[in-house]
């Protein structure tokens, strides 16, 4: 990874933050993308490598393409794209769900990921090399109660990843996805719109994955030999059997 250019979306917290640190420890040069510039600046100060910031919301198509167009020419040669940005809003059955929550999840988790990929791809295709790693979810493999919209968005990520791998196969570009189960980050607090007490209950008695453990898996995917593609990787805490079965202590 030394001196390779790695672009990480959603780098301002959670898995994206941990992934930036993991790749920096391997000597990669990093493009840190996120909505919160102050958090990206805080992260930059902790990294021992050269970095660039791109501040945008992945849901804003124009902002995405403008941001990548503004990169200096040497930084446009992205070796690894990690599409980590995404969100979850609400946990409701379809008939009571807030449609604004649906839009936020589809626009961020699906369309945003596709916009960033589209912005980065031309140079990868021209170079006939590159690696794209998409952050899916166990929710993209199995549907759970009250998660219809979020699960739909992550099923879409899974499908897009598979289609992307087919389309890019002639160009030698590797494409894979990692699908974590429960990871203890600010994810649940966002889902429950700041209700910290409700968010904390999600992880009680399960010993959830940490962001660093998922970052280690992403780094593994990116550092296997170039002739190898880790196409699909599901990672769960041991106490979680699938999307909605967990053995909880207490």
C-alpha cells in the first residue's frame, strides 16, 4: 500500500475513520471524503501520511463530480476506492415509515455510492487497473423486520457491486464488497435520530464488532495479491448468527 492513493468516503467517523488510520499505517496516501470538514481536519492531524480533503455530501451529484474534478492531477490516479459513506434512518414498518428517511437511505447508500464510483472510474478504466471496495451490510444479504428500506438499499449495493465487477472485468479492475453485521459506531445513534439510550441497547450483550476490526478486513481485501479478488466478505460478531439472530448475554 505504500504511496498508493486510497480514497475513502465517509471518513469523518466510524469505519471510514478507522480505515483511514489502517491504510495510513501502511504508508498509503489518502483522499478523505466527508460532509464534516472539522472532523476530516481532526483526522488528518492524526495521520502520518500525505492527505487531501474532499468535502461533499455523496447525495449531491453535482458536488461529487466537482470535488473529484478539483483534485490536482497527481491525486486523480486513485488506486483504491473505498465506498464507505452511508446512513440508516428509522426502524419502522413500511406502513408507518417516514418517506424522507427512505429518500435519505436510497440517495446516500445507493445513488451516492454510484456517483462516487462513476466519478473515479474513467481514470481506472484508462489505466486498466484499480480496486473498488464497497461497504455493504448483512442487511444486504437478509431482510429483517422493520428494515425494508435500509435492507433494500444494501441489497442494491450488493447487486451494483456484482454488476460492476462484470463490467470492469475486461479492464483488470478488482471489485469487492464487505458486509458487516453489528458494528458499534454512531450508526445506531443516527438511525434513532440522536436517541442515545435506544441506540446503546442495540449493542448490549452482543460484543459487537469494532470499526477497527472492519477496517482490518478492508485492508486485507486491498492487500491480497493483484491476481486475487475478494469478491464478497461477510463479517459478523460471534454472537450474531445472521441479520436478526443474536445470542445476548444477560
